[in-house]
C-alpha cells in the first residue's frame, strides 16, 4: 500500500510540474500576442511582485526542482523514520540551503531589501495578532475536518485503513527533553519561517509576476502540499497553503502567514506530545 500511496504523490507532482510549465508558456504567449510587458502588469492584492525578474524565475525553478527531488528520492510514505537529533539537524541544514538561495538572489543578486519586498514592516503587532489569531481559528478546524473527510471518504475506500505516521508515533513515545525541544523549535519556529519565506514569499511572488495570482496561488500551494510526502494530508495542506497565500495578499505582510503557520504547527505538536490525538497534518 505504501508504494501505491507514493505513486499517487508522484503522479500529482508530475501533474503540478506540467501545469506549471504550461501556465508559464501560455502566460508568455498571451503577453507576446497582446504586446504587454511584465513591467506593464498590475498586481492584484497587496503582495508586490514588480521587483522580480528573470533571475528570480531561475532561482524559483531551482527550488522547485529541489522539492521534486525530495519527493522522488526521499523517504516514501510509510517508510520507517524515527525522530532523532540527527534528523532535526539535517532538516535545519536543508532549511538553511533554501533560505540562502532566496536571500542571495533577492539581496545580493537583485539588490532588493527583503524586509521591504516581503512586507515585514507593513503590519503593527496588534494587526499581526488579529490577523494571525483569526487565521489560526479559521484554518486549524478546517484542515482537521478536511483531513478526516479525505481519509474516510476518499482514501480508505481505495487503500484500506490508514495507519498513523511513524514520525507521529515517534514524537508521542519519545521522552528525551533535548529531542522534544529540538522538535518544538523546528516545527513551531524554523519550519513556518522558512516555508513561508520560500513558498509564499518567493515562489508565489515570482509565479505571480510571470503568470497571474490565481494560477500562482494554486500551483505554489500544490508544491507546498506534495513536498510533505503525506497523501492523506495532500488536499488539506493544499487548501491550507491557499488560505495562507490569501492572508499574505490581504495583509501584504509575510509575518501574517508565518504566524498562522506557526500557530497551526504548535497545535499539532501539543496534541502529538500530549497523546490527545494526531492533530492536523
């Protein structure tokens, strides 16, 4: 069953990549026929994408190729993967690699200010608290519902009963303080910051510049969902990613999806450590 689940994930990723390539080519053809240039385009929402250029598209494609390799060659769903400090450190190194690509391209190559580009000064602490709090209250129960609905209505009728992820079981059973602290810092701080910077801040912004907001939102969200290599969570995380993008567009600040993402992950970690349930994906 694990191989079948992984094959479905690969098929979904291949379809996402084909959609990405076709969308970029169609957008370029439309611009050519209409005579419109990238500089003429007016963005929708508060996310600024006019500063992005061809080098950003190349960097974004490199990141997407990296994520493709993670799904293609990384651990398959159902493959035993116990949590350890070595695994946490490896994840942090990979996070650093992704952040380096984004910041080097944005600041050193493009000469742009990341704080301005990602709207990190656009909301006050009070505004951020209201945005993030409201977002957590909306997204967490929705994703929980979609997770159960997807598992019961779609997956189990086809693949049979879905067992708990090994990583979830490992988190519940491990009592080491150092490992637990490392997991909390990674899941609740590092992952939200890095994933939002890369997927919402950079990949979405670049795709928005070279296609259109709706296409960029859907494709970037699909990439975010599939890279978690968890078929039961694929659709819920896709919806979650789209909602995070909407919060970014409406607020204009990357701090907002970071806050929502951090709260969502914190909810999951608390439930896993306390043994009260699996939480959301």
